[in-house]
C-alpha cells in the first residue's frame, strides 16, 4: 500500500482546485511537499495553509515552458533530494469548435495540458528509475474518454495524457516506478470560470459556457480524497467526480453511438 509519510511529493497547479486540495490532504498524511503554480501568491497561500515550513516549499512555475519544468525538477531535487511522487495536475481549458479555434489556440491548449505532462514526466522519470522507486500521477479527465463539441483541443490533450499513462503502464513494469491515470468528472474548480474562449467563438460556445457551472459539481476536496484513496490502493486508473463513471463506460458500451446518447442528455 502506498504511504506518504516523509515522501517527497511534487504537485503542479497547487494554487487552487484539485491541486490545492491534494496538497492539503497529503500534508496531513505527513508528506514533504514541493508545490508549484503559475500564480505564486496562490501557491504560497496553499503552503501557508499547510504550515510546517521545513516540509513545504512553494514555487512559481509555468508548466508550458519546457525549460522551466526541467529547471524546476533540478531545483526540487536540490531542495528535497529524491522525489518519490510527481502529480502533473496543472491545466487550463479553451472552449471552441475545431472550426473556430485558431492553430495558435490549439497549440496553447496542448502546451498547457499535454506537453506540460510530458515535460514533467520526462524531467522526473530518470531519477525515479535510477532509485527504482517512484509514482507518476498524471491528471487526464473524463474528457479523456469521450469527445464533446467545443472541447476539441481539451479532448485532444486529455486523450493524449491518457495514452501516455497507458503506455507507461507497460514500459515501467518491473522498474519500481508506476504511473497512475486520473480522470476527474465535473469538479467545482476555477477551470470553468477561467476557461478561454476561441476568438471566433459564437452560439455553440455560448451554449456550452452557459451550462458549465451545472456540470462542475464535485467539491475538489472529495476528488482529492478519491485520488489519495486510489493511490493508497495501488490503482492504475482513478475515475471519480460528477458523471465520470458514466463517461468511462459509455464509449466502451456504445463506441460509435455515444455522441448521440450525450446529445440526448444535453451534454
């Protein structure tokens, strides 16, 4: 069973939402925490809420920057020594149909939600393999199972994170390092309020934005608790949060028809 007492845990996007809730819960578990966010004041507030300053450090980090992520990995290793757990959690979203999204907007979304996870994995994995111990937790989404209109760029990123995780399951077998794929459903974070809109957005995007709050139901504390519970159990995949299990099963039961079902459900 995975334990967190005195384990060094790196969490990106720890200034709010699931990242902040995870940091607070793992802090109570006795973990040593390297917390980062693009908003330094927000992640410092998370660190302050945990207390026990020698065990917690806050860092400003733009996960979309390859150089910044690799420099962060080196800094954390200097500050804490060996890292046992990495949680690639930071992310953002943009609402727009494939027609309306510009290439630059799609590139931004993939940089923040997919390349950041690749950067984090590549930055911390070599040391974990060398020490033959480690846990890489990559946050995908329930939208890593199903594709929805106006969520194309987000879907591409989250399907990609899922693919990365599932590839690592086989590649890391027997190394002492394992990967976990996390698929939150509708969690009540700031991702909806902070979501970008395609510059050319119109009625389709308006309709989605109008009902976003209705879909973000699960408290981030509950999602974090489900993640911690799953990690302790040794789960490879953690599916939790509003509608997450439905969105997991639909494409398996109705691989070609699930979009019709979701349309009838108003999604």
